[in-house]
C-alpha cells in the first residue's frame, strides 16, 4: 500500500476515533450537568470529524478521478470509525439535551 494512501486511511482511523471519544466525553460531562464542558467536547468532536471527512473526501476524489483504490481491512476499519463517530456525535447531542431538561427539572 502506498504511503500517501496509508496516511489518508490512518487519518480516517485516528480522527474518527478521536471524534467518537470526544463525543463520549461530552456525554460524561453532561451527566455531571457540566454543559460548558459538554459543549466544548462536542466542538472538539466536530473538529476531529471534519478532519476525518477530509480524509474520506480525498479517497472519494481519487476514486472519482479514475484512480481505483483497493479496499483493505484498514480502509474498512477507517470507514467504520467515521460512521461510528457520526453516530456518537448525533447521540451525544440528544443525550446532552436530555440532561439539560433534567437539570431544569431539578432546579
């Protein structure tokens, strides 16, 4: 596997995993009713997600340009990380909203 392709795939894996991790941290902060930290972690998650999307876009652009990419286990793993990150960020937003509602009820 060429170095540039491997670097792009590793970007998917690293940034996707980081985005998911930050979303989990956002939920943990909301559970403690620390919404300032929760929102900051969501911003960090979205920034990492943006980097992961750039990696994916580079791969899609390469393929659309006629340069086929061999599917590897690393590629599948990277795409899995990206999709999980998207799901976790979406769920984190919902969970944070639930904790906000609970916070207003306990006041």
